[in-house]
C-alpha cells in the first residue's frame, strides 16, 4: 500500500488512475457508464492502495447502506437447528458476497408474529431491503412493509395472494413428479401425508399429488390422506392413523414428517419399501440416517436465498415470482431398485 487506506480520498485515487473524482465514484457504485478499461484501471489502484470507501458517506450519496434484513418467522431453536434455515442463510450469505452486501437476522417467534415495534424498526431502520420467510404469520408484516414502500422479497408463498416479489420452488410440480414415480413403479394405493392448509407450500404439494393421480386416471381417496404438523412428531401421528393394508405407497410432503412416518411404520412391522414405499420432499440433511435411504424431492434452498438477495440488489420492478426447479433423488425407500430387478 502506498498510503494509509483510511487517509486516501477519491481525488487521490483518481489522480493515480488518471481519471476524475466522479469517475472513481461511478466505479465504486458500479455505475454502468464507465468503460471497461477505465473501470479495470481504477479497481487496480483501489486494490493496490487498499482503499476503503467510507460507508456512511456512500449511504448519504446513494441512499443505500449495503445492509439488508432477513426476517425469519420461526422459533429460535429451529433457526439454528433446522437444515432448511441453515441452507437459506448460506444462500443469503453467498448472495451478499456476490453483491457486496451484509445482512442482519431478525428471528420472530410466538403466535402473534412480528410486533408493531419490530415492524416499525424494520420499516424505518437503516436497511435497504428485507427478505421475509413466508408462513402463517408473515402476511401482516409483508403488508405493513409494502405500505411503507420498503423493498421486499418473500421466500415462499404468502398466505394472502399479495402482489409481492417472491422466490419459491416448484412445490406442485415436484410432488407430482414424486407421485408419478411411485405410480410408475407399480404402486396403486398412494397416500399423502402433509401439513395443514395454513402452510401454503403443503397445499401446493397436495395439489401436485392430486395432479399426478388425475393424470393417471385415478381417484383421490380421502382414506389415504392425512394432515398434521410439519414435524417428525406430526408425521408419526399421521402415519399411526393409516392402516398399512390401505396403502402401498405414501408421498410425505416434508422430510421431517417422513422421518416420523418411517418410525411409525417400522414400529408396526411394516417393511419399507416392500410393503409401503415412501417419497419425501426437501432433500436436506435432517438428522437421523434412515434405512433404507429416503427417496425425496430436492429443493434448491441455498439458491433460493442467493436469488432473493439478487432481486433486492437489482431493485427489480417486476413482481413476477421466481420459481426454481426441483429434482427427484432416488434412494431405497421407493423400491425402485427392487422394481427394476424384478422386471
């Protein structure tokens, strides 16, 4: 470094690069109206000198602070223990690195959702935009932030079908693929276990289940359908009310629920996949290793987080949702290997 980076000014950087102060400013703010060779020359001087722009000054000029907020409507123990949130935070961190941003997490727990005080602090705070995880308690926060013209991206699907920019995965198509896979393997009595209607991702996955049955010319049988809490315990309770002879396959709408389904069936001597095949939905490492391994629909959660940051950083005027594709990961729980072996 030729000079203490904190003492340098834009004029001095410009002098070393052979450009004006305003050109240096445009480079620092990623303005498109700078020739590539000039941009490279200015960045080389910045790197050589270790120049650090004053964040407060940049905020005054650009009305941007470089800080975004992540509001996660979950219990604190889930925030640090659930692989979904870990993957989402990882994606947001990568997105912030892509765009030179930093983020702060606002966990919200309790049945009432975000308080008026927290909502006001977020809306009026020193942050450029907000990412909100959708859920039964998120709509009030989303509507208040929109009313205050806060830049906003929702991860998932709001309960109210509001006109807001959001990033999600192909819940419906992913579940349809899972059920079609089970039908293609010769299963004829495919059940569904998923979360209650307040979780819209569960509703979308249930719609996918019905789509696949309809495409195969099959009727929906309410005897084979259960709704419960989207937890391992919820999956256990739901599976415990299904008679093994009623189903020969189950699509479970979340992997945590699938863990509970495994436990309930094996405790009753049901063989997976010989008696009942199982396909889950998530594709995240959620604790106990299942035997046989779980066939599941994989959702790209890390990429969802990264895309949410990109939408905030680019200040997109569109409200068209960004829907990322899922994929089916074959394990042992669906019986695919046995099916192919016996053909």
